[in-house]
């Protein structure tokens, strides 16, 4: 068993929603306001935000090197999503 809270080490989220784990910056995938327009209920509420504003960042299939073989063998995928502190309506 992997105890994730004891294994990840130091997590730091930057202002740009990027994630640094133990001093290593991970490569994120961002979802912007423009990406989410089709599914937002009240887009008028967000008209003052640039469409390029990142609303969340995603890190798919994350694992520490020590756990990557276990995750692969057990077909486990660990994803991390970081949400911006923006009111959507």
C-alpha cells in the first residue's frame, strides 16, 4: 500500500496554478475560460475576464518515480487538479 500523504513530500502551488513537488515543476494542462464557455451557465458574469484566463490546471497520471511501476502494474492513474480562486457566478 502507498500512503500518499506520507510519500509526496512538499507540494507548492504557484500563482499561475503550476505545481511544484519536492522542488520539481510539473508540466500542466490548463483549461481556460474560453475552453469552458460552452458549459458555463452564466457567461455574462465573467465578461470582464480575458478568455485566456486559466480556471484550472491538470496533472494527469502523476506518480513519484518510486511508485510508477506499482501504478502501472495495478492500472492506477493519479490525477491532480488545481482550481483558480475565481467565482464563476
